[in-house]
C-alpha cells in the first residue's frame, strides 16, 4: 500500500470513529517514494525500521539505520528519510501528540517528565539500537501497541496510554532522555539559527505553496540575501528551493487527485501550477504516470478517499 493511500484511509477512519490520535502506517523506500525531505511537526514521531537499511537525519545528524533500529523524533526536530545506495528499507511510522499523555492542567507527571521533551528542554537520543540496554523492553511496548491496534478492544486507549507511559519510563531509566547539548561559541549559535530558519521555511511553504514563491520572497521571509538563501537552502535540504517546492506541490496535487473530483486543471491551479502541460510533465516525472492515470489507477483499485 502506498503511503498516500494509507494516509487517506486512516484520515477517513479517524473522522468516522473519532479515533485515538496515535497514528501508524507502513512505508517503504524506494517503493513508496525515494525519500522523505526535511520536515518537522509538533507531534512526537517514532520510525521503527522493520527490514533493510536506509538513511535518517535528525537535526542535521545523518545516521545509517538498519532493521530493528527505532528513531526517536521529538516535537520540532528537523528530520528526513532517504535511500542508502540501492538498498530497500521498510519501516513503521508512528505519530502522536505528546499531549496525549497530559491528563489535566497541573499534572505533576507531565510537568516533570514529558513537558520538558515537548518544549525541547530535554532531548531524546536519536536512535535506539537492538544492542542497547533495555531495548527489548522498549521495543516490546511498541509491538504491544501494534497488537492492540489490530483488534481495537474496548477501552483500547487505556492500554495504549499505559504502554506509552511505560515506554517513556524506560527511556528515562536507560538514559535516553538528556539535557540539551549546549554548544558554546559561534558554531553552536549558528546551528540553532540554521534549524530555526529551516523550520520557518518549511512552515511558510506549507502555508503558502499555492502562491508564487520566488527566491526573492523567500529571501525576505528568512532575512537573507537571495544568494545567501539559495546557498543556505541547498546546504540544509540537499536540493534547490525550486526543486523542493515543486516536489511539495506535486505531493499535495497527488493527494487532491485522490480526495476530490476536481478537474486536472483545477488541481494544478490549486497547488501552484499555472501551466497545465508543465504540471503534467512534472507529475509524470515524479509518479511515473500522468495525473489522469494516477487517479484512474486509484479508482480501479477500489480505494475511495475523502481528503489528502
């Protein structure tokens, strides 16, 4: 199942059943997509590698990961996923808001142990490897939640919350929650500034991608000169800003094709493409088929979607 299909399916189920906000979906690189570009969000994310090997970056730290590894992505952390040489990697994506474990205002457990992670006053080790002390118990918590989600027994949110509390207890017990790495000097300040600027750019693209976003506008947003912005973006994201923006727009277009009955022209316009032939060429270059073929294949497979 492609990630885009799973996301649409899950969102529909969530709205119909008011589902507990603990989301999981299987992914494969490069079968679903060749890479997940640098991004961030307010939720906690776990990346549980099931098979193969790949590349994951967390706040500019590049890691070669393998089956069994569990990546811990805290709220606000920049991260990306990519292919390692010609290898394939299958993994489970798990996303949930840390606030899921905040029972009430003034909750002492939340304030002492979880809020510092949510506010980036505490850092998680980026990767749990199978040979790490306590790994078996921590992995068992995630596996148990997966099992719970296969049948969704009555009162299942209580079970999931219990396993998440156990998971974070084990992280603390085995030294996986630490004070931030306070780096002195210009290098440390530069790194923090680069991360903040990166988050700013990503959020701006998410909010304004249908609009014209020339380099001049993005330079103004970041406070850089145009040449500095282009150099900065390429160094951080590994691609030009134009390539990143087109890729983001195409992803949104693919979701809109599945979620709506809008014409191809309407989808192209809604996602920032003014020229239909250009949109068709770029779409086929990314997905290996035209927008019409993409939509037709989805309908033929029997999937129906409400949204992105």
